[in-house]
C-alpha cells in the first residue's frame, strides 16, 4: 500500500488516513488505488468493526490531483482517444461503494477542506465529525465536470434537492458552521479536538453491535428509494437476523442486570 494512505487496525477499529499533506491530500492514481484497497481490506477483515477515515495536514481531501490529471487529459487529446475520466469507474465509484456499502460504520474525521471527490467520500460516510476550520466544496461545475463519487445521490439526501442543486450549480466553500446547519456535519468541534473526538466516536462504534449497525445501514439505504411496504419487508428480514444474534442476547441480559453490555460483534 502506498505511503500516501496509512492503514492501522487497533482494537477492532481500522483508521485510514490520507497522507499527502503537501498536496492537500489530492488524489493521484497511487493514492486512489491505495485508498480503494484499504477500504476493501477493512470491509473484508472480520477483526474490523468500524472505520475512521481522515486526513493529515490542512485538508481532508481536495479531490482529483489536477497536476496529474492535466497530463492524462493532454495525452488523450493528442491521441484523439476517450477515457480521460476512466478513474471514476476504476477508483471513485469503488471507493464510494466501499464506504457506503461496508457492513460496518464509517466515520469521517473531516480535518480540513473536503472538495470534489473528497467531499463525496465524506458524504458517503455514516457520520461526520468536522473541525471548525474545515469546509466543503462540490467543485465539479467549477472545472466543467458533473458530479461523481456518489455526490448526486448523497448530497440531496443530506440537504434536500434545492440546496443540493444550489451547491452543485454554484460551487462555493461551505464553512463548518453552515455545514452543520445544512446537515453535512453531524457535529463540529474545535480543530485541536478533531482527532480525539473522531477517534472517540469511531471507537464507540467499534465497540458496539456490529451486525445491528450493518442492518441499520442496509435498511436506511433501502428506504431511501423504496416504498414503505417494501422497506417494512426489509426491516422484518433484518430484524429476524438481529433478534437471533449473540449481541442482542448480551444486550437484553445486560439490561435486566442493569449492566453495560459488552458486545462481541456477532
């Protein structure tokens, strides 16, 4: 794995850190491959029960590395070939699906600017802890591109259709306070406290009922574009599994004993 993405697993929590601070964690090809693979590793590792995604330096992630991109763009134009944006299929889409579809909660610790695909990755997470100095920017229309990284799906669900179109058609920097008002941030903390707070949230989830969290993610995603009747059927199926889980028995026994449950993740 490239050193532009750091991967560490400690006590059931995988921490994935974008580590190109000199480039504001811009996504060159090596970084995109490493991030995609790290997320897949976390998803597939039974020892991992939650994921914390964050960045180093002044940015969470500013999206595509345009210095690398201009070289690709020029080469394709000179050859008269298409495929400039193959990276969407090869990298951005798999990364977004890994975050949103992972059967484990993903926390985004947004330490700084999140723009373009970087904003998309944060929006795809289940919970966003945002530094008070951070900001979001969709960026796409500013460079004559449409949305990718799931932004056309996640953003309207977070802020509503009208606000999403405003932010997409007229890209601008949305500071942390406004992000919280709009629903882009679950909580905003002083920048100096971001790392500790994001870790605490992710740690709490890593210690929680992993199967129930997976079911909640599935049910909410299904309910976003299905009828009530269809969603109720999915809830019935998921609840039957959750009700037979070891964690559910642990929780009920702990409740009756007036103790704090110690979940095992199954």
